[in-house]
C-alpha cells in the first residue's frame, strides 16, 4: 500500500513538473552558455584590446579584427537573451562598445565599458562562471596534449611544432609580462 502511495506521489510530482515546463515559455530562461560566453568575450576585450589599438591606431590587424568580431558576437548574444527590463539597456551598451572599438577608442574606455557591461550582464542574468567541481587533471592533461600542445607547446610557451605554421604566430609567442599577467588573471577566473 505504501509503495502504491509513493508511486502516485512520484507521478504527481512528474506531472506537476511537466505542466510547469509547459507554462513557462522556453524564451523566459536564459541559456547559461550564451551569458557565460558573452561575459568571457567582454572580459577578453577589456584585457586584450590594448594589443589591438593604441593612440587611435591599429597595432595588430588580426587582434583588431578579433575585437570587432567579439563585440559583434556579444551584441548578437545579448539580443538573443530572454526579455527582461535590463536587456534593452545591455544591448544599447554593447552597441556603444562596438562604436568605441570601431572608432579605435582608448584602451581604458574599452576596458571600463566591457567590464561594466559584463558585471551588469551577470546581475541581470546570473549564471555560474566557474565549474561546479574541480576539473579532472588527468583528463585535462590528455585534452591539452591532444588539442592544444601542437601550437602552444607542452609548457604553454607558444613553441609547439605547429605554431610556426599559423598566420598569427605573435599571438602564440610568449607574451610581454603585462599582457601575460592580464591573461593569467583572466584565465584564473574562467
């Protein structure tokens, strides 16, 4: 008799869950991946824009192209988020960031705009940015060897056997200390 009552309770719970899923439109729920990716792109732009532009001039064509691509990607991702009162302001601020990058604006301005937008994005659409458990170092080592070491080298120094074949070897070469420090800071948060 208790087993039958337990089965009924479980079925009732499943039915309620299914009904709730039908009543809450999928568009009302932000995909964590979209928010996380937009946040990471903003963080990357804030830290690395100085490698693309200085004093209103392009320092690196490939880096600048990456910055414009990332800014456009952030705008697209924000437009795809579920409707919330904050969404339109986030979209407008992303457009402003794109305009500053298009004008080859100051590094400090891009960093301030990108970091501010990233913070407000997480306030409006809170998602976790870190894994919920520590990564498996054995499998991550195998993944690095398989997917990264050929360019980045086994020590991450950018001198892997395939690095010289890339069109942008500067991006994989050891970074000046200020950029390395910023990149390390960023990667720790990812």
